C-alpha cells in the first residue's frame, strides 16, 4: 500500500501512531514492510492457506464474536445431507463433473433447498462470468430453512467450517506458505484481538489479490474471517480493496464489463432470458426475500433511460434491443478470436494490452490480425505501435509491410482536462472540475462517444432495417458547450441519477424507481447523486464543519451510505454494540433507525419485526437481518450458490507451481478457465513430468514511481529518471545458484516468452522452505515496454492465459520460469530458445495442465 497507494497509506501511518498494529503479508519486503510492525514473507499464490489458518485459529480457540456470528451470519443454518467437502473428496466438493470441469451445486444448498440452486452444469456460468449473480442477487432460499442455534448440529455451517479448515494448522501454514509459525501466530493473535463489542479490525488487500485462478476465493476467505470477528458493517472494520486506478469502482458500477449492466444488473443470456419478465425473474427470484425483489423497477427504469419514449410497457421497454450473451466475451477470449480471424475491428481506450495484459505476445499477434484498431490514449503507446516496434517484428512474426491492421490513433484528454466524477473504492463519487483545456485535438471520452453516436445516427437516419432501431431510438440529446461542442457531464450525471419521466424531476432515492415506465434511471445504485437537482458529488464541506462520517464530502452509493450493511453496527435489539463503536441504532422513541450514517435498512422496520409466512422481497427481511441483499439476510460464511469453484475456499496451487499441493490430491483449481489454443500454453507443475524445467516462482507488482503499464509515467522525465530500466530482484542465494551479478543482466524464460532485465541482488526476497525444499522467488515490475523515455521488456509477456472461473480474471501474479545469466537472444534465436524449453518441458501447442489430477493414492478423479 505504501508502494502503490502512498496517499492512502498516510492514514495507515496515522492509525499506527494511535496504536494500531500493522501487519504486511507479501512475497517481497517493500516500503510497506519497512514501517509495518510485522512482515510475513509468503510464497506467491498460497494466501488461502494463510487465511484458512486464521479461520482455524478463530474456531479452535472460540474467538469468534459469537453473538454477532449467531445472529448475523449463516453459521447456524443446516446444509443438505447430500453435501460432501474437499476433506472427503481429496480436494473436490460434491457435484463435480470431470467432463465439463464444473460443479452441479444442488448438494451445496441448505437443507430442504436442494432443488433450487438453478445451477445445472455451471460451464455456461463460467463462460459468461455470471456465477456471482446468484450470490449477489440471493440464492433461492426458503424462508423456513432449518437452523441450529446451539451450533452443534454436524451439518450446520459452523461445524462444516470447523471440519473444512481443521487441516490448516500453523504447521501446515508454514509448510505451504513458508511463513514461520511464530510469525503466523503473532498475526492470528493480533487479528482476533480486534473483535467483539469494543473493537474492530480492517483487512486491506491489493487488487492483485484478484489476479489468481482462485482470486474470488481469496477474498471470500478474508470475508469469512471478518464475519467471524464481527468486523463487517461496523466502523473500523470491513474489507478494503486497493484499486489500481482512481475510478475502477466506477468502471464496475457503470460497467466496462461484458457481463454486467449498470447497477450490477446481469446481461441477459440469449438462451435463458428470451423475454423481459424471464430476465427480471432471474435477478429477483420470485418468492425470494431481500431488496433484489425490486429488480423489475431497476431494470425497467434502466431501459427507459436508454430508449426514452420508444420504451413502453407494451414492448417490454425495448428489451429486444439489448444485446445478449452467447458465451465468453471476455478480453482473453477476444484476443484469441482476433488471432483466429473472428474479430475485424477493436477499440482500445485507456488500455494497453500489448504491455499490461497477460501473454503480451498473444495480445500483439491478435491486434496484428485486425482490419482496424482505434487507440485513444494520451501518448503513442505500445498497443498503437506493436506492428512497427514490437518484439515480434524482430523475430519475424510481424512484418510491418504486411501487417493488415490499420491503426487509428486518437489523442485523449487526461483526467485534469475534462469534467466528471471518480468513484473510488469506498463507493464515493467525487466531482472533478476541468483544470485546463486539452491540447490540440485531444478530446474526452464523453466527447468521443457522444459525437461518434451522433454521426452513426445521422448515417442511419433513413435506414428501414429493424436492426438499426436500437441505435436510432436511443435517447441521445445531451446539451453541449464550448467551441468543441463538449457534452455536459452534469447532464449525463442527471440521467444516471434518474428522473420522473412526466415532470423531469430528479429522483432522490432508488426507492422511487418504478416498474411501469414512469421513471428513467441510468444506474439505480447512483440514484440520489443528483437529488433536488444538485450535484451532490461536487460537495466539499470541510471535515472541520461536520461530524467524523463527513456525509457532505462527495456522495456515496447507495443513498450516500458510507458503510454498507451498517445495520450490523447495532446488536440484534438495535442498540449499539458499544458506545465507543456507536454508529447506527434503533431510536425507540421515534420508532426509526438513526445514527451518524444513513441506515442500510428500512427506516421504520423495528428490530422485533418477523416476516409473516411466505413473505418475499423486502417484507421477507427480519428486523435483525442486516445483510439485506442476501437471500436469507445473513452474511455468508458458507456460500450455497454463486461461487463456481466451491462453497468454501480451498487451497489449490497456482496453475504454474514447482510444488505438489500439500493439502489435497487435486493440484490446481479444477474449475479454472483454460484456453486450448496453439498460442497459449501452461508450464508443467507436479504431478506432471518436467516441472523442474521451470524451477523458480516469479511475481510482479507496482513501483511508486510508475503507473500500471507505464504509458503515463515512462513519458515523464523525472519519473523515468527515478526508475530508468527494467530490473529483476533476486535473493543473494539465488544469485549464487544461477551465477547472477548485481547490476548485470539476466533473462527469464517461460513456455511463452523470454524477457531480459537488470539484476538487483537484494535480501528483500527471502528463500522460503516449502515441503522440505528451498523455493526461490523473483520479483519484477510490470511497467516497462518498448515506447516512452525509458524502455524495457514487459514482465506480462511471461504469463500464459488461465482465469478464475467466477470472474474471468487472469492469473498474473504468479508463474514459473527459469532464470539465466546474461542478455536474452534476439531475432529468430529467441524463438529457438523458447522452443527448446517447450521441448524439454513436454509442452505441445495449446498444452494445458490437466484440470483433474491424481490423488496421493494414485486414483484418477476424471479426465484431463
């Protein structure tokens, strides 16, 4: 956090000054480690083993915040007797289908709900990254699901959790992660001490936690710990993701993702949702309790915002115009489709896949096989010049004179050269004013898309084709200003906020959304950001002029609520857990919820409320159910639906690992998304043969001086001077083993690429003893490419393409490689070196590691 988010880290230092204890877990000793109270070196890709050890420590010592856990989580809920755990299946849960590499989740359900998972085979959900729709929208859960409030039933979640994590002992944590037991116990003791009525603790993770084949389960494990300790929905608690950009949260709220619509409404699937009602029912689950019962109002209002007068109840609000999912439309499937000639044109905005995405060679070869490519950026980035300057030109794989791709480079305005909002990791919208005019022909994204849409509509104005009506019927009437006809960002924010169709009045709350076409809302969770016709995101009231929650600084979705699920900050009777942690509580005199924050609960629903039999929607949420978006109102320690690779986190080895999984016969995540394609391969891992060809673990992360793929920082001379070239950090022990000289050259080889870097010999990397052998890790920054003031090979070239099954995020924080002294070969000799390693490692074109591996007794779980 100090390295990559130094501005935010000042508050960690302030907390430390006030007595907080700071632990840093990282493969490399960094600026954060230097000021932490304790640093824990970890083998990259083993975080579930560490976190699972913390869960076991909590349960074995009964350190959970029992009153919170019993009332606010599903710990007491009884699971189907058909469920079997990884502890019984040597790394597999019940329901695994080796033919598809996916689970049928019926046996994971609560008792009595076995037929309601709706999962079938989850291969389709994996392809569309839609499994989490079921979790966020609530699984189909009967309101009378049996519970055991004593937590003694062998199939209650609490007991299942205890059995599942029983093997994650301090000894196993050391054996898997390389973390000394005393270090682990110091962390576990301190973390659990911050629990109960008087204390809370926060978990902060870098967004790289998501970039693993089990990334969603990393975060699930952290959330389990925080639920057990009563740290969710309470001030000073929570799980905080450190985003790589200022508005990554905004890019998922109003998404740049292929499978979501604004406000986390799922994209419809062509086979499953032929009608508007079927689409809405798949979100709200008729009969289900929770706030997703209002999905019809959110969906109709969104389509009304898109198509205005053309969207009517009679035509299902132009639902027929919405695109449909047909499978995997993710970025990695797209680049392989480019290589195969299935995609003709592509837009790149604020992305630099030639450097910033896994398997850089595949990215560049894909872009070299397009008819046209539009690149909008501040500088001439590698994704605009790959055809001319990329490494494949030197190897002969791309011939500039023959490259078919016509590249259109359009200069973009930077964040200080345009107006609009950021939405940061706290869900806080903050308005930014334009500081300076963009230079030359540089334009904002808003200008670009508005005028592109305007020109396309003009060209199609006389079209009689039904396929063009979706574009022609769009509401596309934003006011413009200035000599360049810049669209009004405030007008767009007003549309996102939503308004009453008849009067144009901006809505004040998503509760005003209607399913009859009378409201239009661009993103229902943002409703209120333009309440009363005032840009609430532009508020900058000083903290000295308001209380500590600072509700008048910017605006947080939903409803300017600063902590989600804050009903959990009060006990089941509605009283603060403690005066010191007083946040939101029930005012018996006024018969309403009140507090420092906007209560995340129905304002007048008392703690004593119990839903009548058969109640659904918001009526089905009891007065002591704080997790109002979940199907049972509880925080999920165990996920009966939604997480495609298991209801509980399980340690699997990274897709590429030098180590056999010490916990289970199953080596890697059996449900991970793999791509069998000639350009893509996976280095062998045990129990496959030849894993010793790639004996070292490499990991990547950021430097303070550079930003992501480097386009914005390698062009700035002071930053370029501070970090002028690509380097690799190695331990003194590895330097001796491989004959590497400090400040000399080394090259790193994977089954996909070879890159070179200057050598930095440092004890910031500690060799770790894992499974009674020494594991060496090397570290690389991922900021370098072949354009800019300073250049270097790209670390991301070393990675292949393998993805988390839930969200299709690539595993790009851990891989295996060989490290050799000296500079890499150039030209065709570089391809020869890769081919030699592939031959020695038994890698054939499109080679993927087996999805199902042999257990310790030699039994086969299924097909490769």
